[in-house]
């Protein structure tokens, strides 16, 4: 593993630990109104005389999809990063120190430094290529991080497509007000019907 990969693993482990509680709060804040919407939509559908009464249940199911996807992705991320921050960081590279008497580095130090710089320049080049149709910058950033880390073996948390996770996050945030609105509409339909 390179020094870049070690640093990325430490940063990701700390970010995941910091976002554990807010992520759980977001999922609960989305799951409660969507769950109430599903239950009330089911009651509306059972009382309906035509197929139109089942439309709220279909809409509630559509709102539940991003919440479920984000829950699965979050759990998978928690599992893959659980052991990352436990070990102390041992630098795989070499710290280059200028010898005041000789004024030069050894060949091993120069080779390690060139390898690290080559990895970083390859990652930057990979980040400049935007070939995806939707969220091309997110996909390019993920490919760049994979290149810097040395692949999914060194960074298993980058195995999942971040674009799907981002869409699930946006859908989960949107599910909160839409779930509340749908629950109120179904409640009024049940009270008036």
C-alpha cells in the first residue's frame, strides 16, 4: 500500500465515523413518514372501489425505494470501513531527507518518491476524463480515487457506484416532505371517505 492509500483509508474511516449518527437520523427521518404513508395508502387502497385507490400505495412504494437503497449502501459502507481505522498508519513510502553533507538521496528513496508521484499524477489524469452520461464528475472522482488507492483491494469502500448512492441520498431527502404530504393526503382521504 502506498502512503496515499493509507491516508485515504484513515480519512474515509474518520468521515464514516463522524457521519454515522447523522446518517441514521436521516434514514429514520425518512423512514417514519414513508412508513406512515405506506400504511395509510394501504388503508385507502383497501377502501377503494376502483384501481385508482391503489395509486397512493404505488407512490408510497416509489418513495420507499431510495430509502431502502441508501439503508443498504450505508450498512455496506459501515461494514467495509469497520476495520480501517483500527490499525496505526505505517507509511509504505519513504520520507526523503536531504543529507546536508552529501546533498543527494539514495536510489531507493528516489524510486519510492517517483512511484508515489506517478500514482498521484495517474489519479489526476483519470479524474480529468469524464465519460459517464449522468453525474460524470462523480464517476470521474471515483475512478480517480480508485487509481490513487491502488484499486478496490486497498479501498473496498469504493466498490459501489457513488452515483447510485448520491441519487439514493437525494431521493431520501426528498422522501421526507413527500412522505409527510402523502400521509396527510391519505389521512384526509380516509377521514372524508
